[in-house]
């Protein structure tokens, strides 16, 4: 007597349903992975932009906070020139305007046309310029003039011997530029002014902020720069695309909208020039 056993299996419909559910689950897993990857790239881009922004703000603050410093009692100050005259010049021109230097008539702060980036220039007593160059001085301090500007998308600086710019020494300066940070889209600057001498206001507080093209007239009227306001727009170096790209308004400039569909981050800071403030207070004593 033969015994027959029946073997059960999946029907075609059951197989199709199983395949469909598997595809749905696989698609969901893939979508989650893509989303996680995009989120990770976004977080990396934001972190990179934040790190670059903190770095450049800290670097500029360290460079600029001593603007206007000139101490004739400093034993390391080189005295090859009349330091009384030099000190008066630097104290009155911590932020040089175009035309202040007899041997560098085009040197000074410059206001970029439209949304074009600005050029910042500061003067101080130091051992080296913003690049680390000593301009031939050996373990001595001298009048340093530092210039900060944007070239393409690189924020750069170059330094000068202020005595060369004033025509007191021959032109032997190396004016090559040093890159501080790449991927900078815009660099904007404003200058905080005290009231003029006639006001008899010895608080040395900034009463208004102006652009570079107004600085010459304000200095002639007796105002001094006691603060610098800086704004930068940075872009990330990743391939993460943002669409649409938002508009950014830096200081009092017109809003700009970058053409690249990337992640951008705006940074601003105000730096008080304590040496210039102390000099402004002493003028009314």
C-alpha cells in the first residue's frame, strides 16, 4: 500500500506580495541611509564653516586689538627716527586713510564699490607684521602697517614698515601677501568714531560707524577711530548643494546672493581699539 504526502509551497501571488514588501522595506532602508548621509554631510559642513569662522575672527581680533599702540618709553623701540613725531602720527592715524603716507599715496583703508569687499589697514608698534616679517629690524619694535584684503576668495594680509611709507627709509619692503583663509566670499569693514575734539566728549566711546570713504573728512574734523566692525561671508568647501541660496546682508551693504548653490555662513564682530580710546581720552585732559 503506497502512501502519498502532500508538500505545501508558496503560491505565485504570495511570492509577488513578499517581493513587493521586500522592495518597499529595502527602499525605506536606502532612503534612511541617504537621509543620514545628507544629514552627516550637512553637519560636517556647518562644523567646518563654524571652525573657519571662529579661527578668522580670533585671528583678526588678535591682530587688530593692538591697533594704535605706540609707547615711546618701550626700551625695544627702534629710535632711528624722531619717535615723538612718529608717535603723534600713529596716534592720530591708527587707521590710515588714503593720502596719509607721503611714500604710499594709494595706501589706506578702501571702501569697495557696491558689494565689493573692503580693504582694511591698521598701524601699530610691534616687532613684526601680520605675516611675521621683521623688515630688517633685529629684536626691535617699529611702526608696523598691516593691510587686510580679499583676493578672489582668499582673505590675505601684507605688512609694511611705516617708516618706508612715510618716506623716512628707502623702499626695501617685500609686499608679498600671506593667505589667512580661503573660501571667503565677502569682507566688509566699518569704523567706529569718537566725537570730534570740539565736543569735549572724553568718553572715547564710538558714537557712529562709517565706511572708509568717509574717514578722511571725519579725521580732518577731529574724530578718531576707536572701534572696528568686521563682517565676513564664508562658504563651505564640501559638495553639499543648497537650493535656493539665501541672501546675506553684511553691515550696511546691500544684500548679496552668492551664485553657487553651497552652504554659506556669516560672521560679524566689533573690536574695541583700547590704545586709540586711551589716546582719545588723553586729548581732553
